[in-house]
C-alpha cells in the first residue's frame, strides 16, 4: 500500500532531529512505499495540510483511503519502526466546500 508523506520542501535536510526526515527515513528503513508531497514551507501557506489533519505541522501521512495520521515525529517514527503504521490512529480530512 502506497501512502503519501506530506512534508516540508527541504528535502536536503537529512538530520535525525528534523521532523520530516525522521519520519521519511523510518519509512525508508521499513521499506514502505510512499510518495512525497512537498507542501509549502511557510506555516501560513499550509492550508491543505490543515484541511487534511486539522493543524499546520509536518509531517502528515495520508493513506490511500484518504484518512490521515499525524503525531509528533518521534512517535510517528517509532510506530513505523515497530511495523505498526497501519494501526495508527487516523482521522478523516475536513470536507472541501
């Protein structure tokens, strides 16, 4: 199952302290197929991220059924590393008008 990883556009930042890279590298280590969606860097421009997850923080994982998963990146990376991504608490995005 391919998922979408909504993250900042700073793909060059590959430090474990960077939230987006922390989650992306956990997906890589577990061999999970994903598509990167580079959303705006500026928090004020993250309308789509807010519509999906109810907040403007990265990273956000979007599943094929449209549901999304968002926690602190450490918790997300741990869940992925434990092989429990599909058991993650999900929410449905807000409807578009």
